[in-house]
C-alpha cells in the first residue's frame, strides 16, 4: 500500500512538473493569442473582459521573468503582444464606427425636428425688428454733414495738384 501511494504521489508530481515545464510563458502567450484570433470577431463585452484579464495575467508573469528570456523569446512576446493589440484596436475602432454611424444616421432626423420646431411667427418678428433697426440707422445718418466731410477730405488730397 505504501508503494502504491508513493508511486501515485510521484506520478502526480511528475505530471505537475512536466506540464509546467513543457510550455514556456512566451509559448503560453502565443497559444492564447492564437485562440483569441480564431474567435475574437464573435466576442461580446463579457468575452473581451475575460480575454483582457487572462492577457494581463500572462503579461504580468512574463514581465516578472522578462530579463531571463532569450532574444528569440523576447521577439516572440513582442509579436504576440502586437497581434493581440491589433485585435483589441480593431474591436475599439469597430465600436467607435458603430457609434459614429448611429449619430450620423440621426442628423437628418434631428435637423428636420429643429425645422419643425422653429417658431415662424417669432422668426418673422425678429427679421422685422432687424429691418426697422437698419432703417433707423440709415435715417440717422446726416447725409449733408457726411457730404461736407467727404468734400473736405477730397480737397486735402487735391489742393497740391
């Protein structure tokens, strides 16, 4: 019985150490990004939240060990990070495009509502007040005195001739 327990314990330990040693963090990141690439176009907000949490967890572990990686592993991490970032950016851009598209679709409707809500009587009264103000302004100009000043200016410039 002691032998079978010891054998089971050793087998479990070998399995645990074997799994941990078989996949490096850069490889784990690559596999995660590969899996994300296959499905991200179908992700909803909850899927993206879970994906970002898993990505952040893997990246935190990678950052802790980054100095111990070979140049090839560092390049592998950078490539995977770029691929994941591109997917997140695509998602954000498509979300913004949908939002802007929705706003643009509503512009003609909004303009029509504004036109429908214009108080034409009030608008007419405002235009009439502007017209009266301009008429009063033109009437207040003393044309005779303006003519005198203009003639005086012309004399100043023509006296030397």
